[in-house]
């Protein structure tokens, strides 16, 4: 393959470091042009020494000044803050932007890259959840290809290659079911934060691990899939698959199911996005079919995981609802991680926020445009913020 130039947004996070792991394995295939991180300044400095980017961005001016003292050669540009991040995403000429920032903080930089027509390896879920319609429309306009990094969406992307969209019967997202898939509902009142943080299959950040325990993660993935694959929510199913080996499937109208399988290792979907249409001979542990034994597929227990239904409701409401739900969920999960609320309160608070949104829309009073239609990234961020504030009021 020809050498690809990369921008990595969120380079010190889990997606960023996994991406750099792959680059380290295949130095002749990739050229790291730009790196950004929020606050891990020491780690960013190490990455600069190893990968020699042309430009880096960090959250604060203070950290940028510290970096400038460490790297005095003038072949490195150091920028900071939200504006610096957008400058880095839009102005660094690359072949692929890895959008690995977690949360709504990743929206503007992802959009900036799409606006410039760069291909994007999208790990930032919020880009699709908050503003999927806008991002996809912009990508179609500029010719940017969005490669999903999330294991489920990456599996669907792989299962769609070579097939026609009109032949899709259903998209089936697999869910590990999180740490509480076998916990009876009656015991949910005893769940502790440590239990929730103990995911059986994947090593992930705290926020996504909690989302996995509530299955909100799968709900947000339904919204993501809806936009990424231009498919109505009614054609997206979720099935619990405890082994996390089948990463998702596409059912076609003729009864064929095409799936992507592999060990739960994020480097596999990341490598796919980095090398597409080629494949990289990754030096990772390989799946041994005969050692897998049985694979299980079970229906979702909707009573245990009300967050999943809330996400579907938000997707069906459309407009600002997914963004509002996302903002509210971030606030609620943060409160949960601080042990200010119990696990069982998470869904209740989110339901109240969505109810508030519906009442606002029905009464039409305090006519707030962004609660009705999302027309810009700023609208999406405002709706997310509204959801966050509404949840904060309920938590306090
Ligand atoms: Mg996932």
C-alpha cells in the first residue's frame, strides 16, 4: 500500500494509543502528521519524540508553552484549545483523520475534517449520535469516506463491502450484555460502582464501561448505525452475544447473514480503517476457531436495561432528542462515577429528561430552535448541553 498520512485526534486515549501501536508495527505504511490530546502532556511529548508529527494540539495554553520549551526546533507547530484543534484537523493535509476524542468535545474537529473532504476513521460516537445527519450529508458533499472504528459498526461496514444497500433486510448489532447480563433484576439494587466497572470482555474507559453496564452504549450504537448505514431504526436489531466474537451482522433479503468475527481487540477494526482497502498482517493473538467452543446468542432483557429503549425512543423522536439524551447520559454517568447516584437511578433520570424535552416541544413555549431541529454542529452541542443541564438539575 502507498504510505498514508495520518492525523490522530485524541492520541493519548485508548483509540489513539492503539492506533499508534499499529503505526509502530508498520512504520513504512504510515506517516503521523498531526497529534492532539486534551491534557496528557508528558505522554504527548513522548509521542512527539517517537512519531515526529508536524503539528500537535493540546487543551491549554499552559501545556502548549511547556511543550514549546521541550521542542525548540521550528519544524513542529504547537497549537492549543478548541480553535487549535479545528486548525489541526482541517489544515493538516492527510489521507486519514482518526477521530478518537471521547465525548461531544470531538464533534467540531471531526466535522472540520469531513468539511475538508478528508477520510475519517470515526471512533467518536457522539459525532453520529449528536449530529449524524449533518456529518453524513457533509461527507456526501465533500467526498469524505467515514470508516467506523467502533467494533460493531466496523463489522457491519466489513459485512456490507461488495453488497447492495437495497438488499439489506436487517442490521444486527451484537452486545456483550455487560457485567449484569446474568444478574437477576431483583439483585440490581445491590450493584456497586466496582461491579459496574468490571466489564467481562473489553478493556475500555470508565464512561463507556458504565454505558456498557446500562446498555446505553448499545442504544447509542443504534443511533450511530442509523446514520452510518442510512437504515431506519426499525431495521436495526440487538442480540446479546456474551463471547464478543461475532462483532455484528447484516441479514440480507435472501436469508444470508454476513458477519465479521475476531477476538475482541480494537486494533483489528482500527487496522481495517487505517489500511482499507488493504489488510495489515497484525502481530496480535489470532482467534482459534476450535478453541471457541460454543457461541451464544440471546434476546435482550428489556426490563433490566431500560436505557436501551430510551435510546431507541430518542432515535425515533429524532431532531434534538439523541443529542439531549447523550448530554444527559454524560452528566448522569459522571454523577454515578462520583457515587452521587445509584445504578438504578440512571435510567429514571434520563427518562425524565426526555419527557421534559417532549413537553417543551409540545407546548412550544420558550421556543428554542435547537430543541426542535439540529441544523448546525453548534445546535447539536447546545442540545447536548441542554440535556446535561436538565440532568444536573435532577441529580442535585
Ligand atoms: Mg461498540
